[in-house]
C-alpha cells in the first residue's frame, strides 16, 4: 500500500524517479510498474534494501519487466547524484527522523530537476501527537520520530527551498488506531492478542483490498489519516 496517488503525476517513459528512504520498496515497486520509468530506491538500512530487492524481483516474475530499477545504500543528508537529476522524488515518512531536516530538504531539492515534482509524506499532527502522549518509547527509541509536523509547518519548511505545493491529502486512516493500540500496550509488544488481530486485519486489507475497508479508509482519511501527503513542484530556472 503506497501513500501517494501516482495518477496525480504526469509520469512518462524516461522519467528518473528517486525513492529516498525506500525501506522494503513499496513505492519503488509501484513506480517500477510504469513503462520506461527509471527508479532508484535508496536507504541506509541494508536489511530493508534486501527486502526491497526481493519485492522487486518477485514483482518482475509475476508481472513482467516494465520500468528499470536499481537499489543503493545512501542517506538523505548526502545523495550521490548530480544536481537536477530526477524528474520525481518520493520522500515518504523520512523527515520526522532527521535531525537536520532543513539540510535534508535542501539536498533533495538539489537533485530534483526544475519544474519537476516532489512527494513528501510525514505522520499527521493529531494521530502522531496521540502516539507521543500514549508512549514515550514510541518516539524516544533509536531512529524514532524526533518531531511532529503540522501541515503549515511542513509546507513552510519546503516552500523555503523554491518548492510550490499544489496538492495534499491524508492517508492510512485504518492504521491510526493500530498504532494507538500499540503505544498503549507498548510499541515493541508482539504478544498482545488485540494487536496481533489488528495487524492481521491490516495485512488482509493490503493484500485483498476489499471494498469495505477501502471505503472506510477513504471515508475516515480526512479525520484519522495517519499520514499527511504533500505534492510539490520545484521552481523553473
């Protein structure tokens, strides 16, 4: 399940796409489904890159090869690419982890072509604030969330780098109660029956995409959406 809507973007063959902080490759795999698109998935976590590789290989075996893809170990603070290199950059659930988020934003904008698009998602303010209130461990753990963004705060940060927002939405409302439950019992607890049952529900939703959960997710996103997703365009010239 991906956080943004590719239909909002004018994806074309030959586009270079960077999925920074790609994790297990859900967004990289989604972009690799587009004919002629060149996808780079980058992450600092080697085990995540291994999972992303497995995901992309399996997708090619099941669906055939469409776009091209590569994976590499790299962090958002220092990207190994030329200036103005990518047509689309996806930065999903990354900035809330980065101490120097201004430096990270500047580096992302550096490698984005003028007039091209950046999609950023971060945890939404209210669901995230509830998680912080329920559990200190949730945000104080190593590589945990070190800040909470409001929509205005995130947009203000990104507008400071010649980026103009043109759309936004909220996503993953069904995930918010799951994380509140985890925070209530302890974020690392895996032995709680209610947590395991809710996790099975989310996996079922992701795999089967039944109309009832898709309808509920869409209906509740404006209120409970776990993620804020912002679409931006880099200034020309």
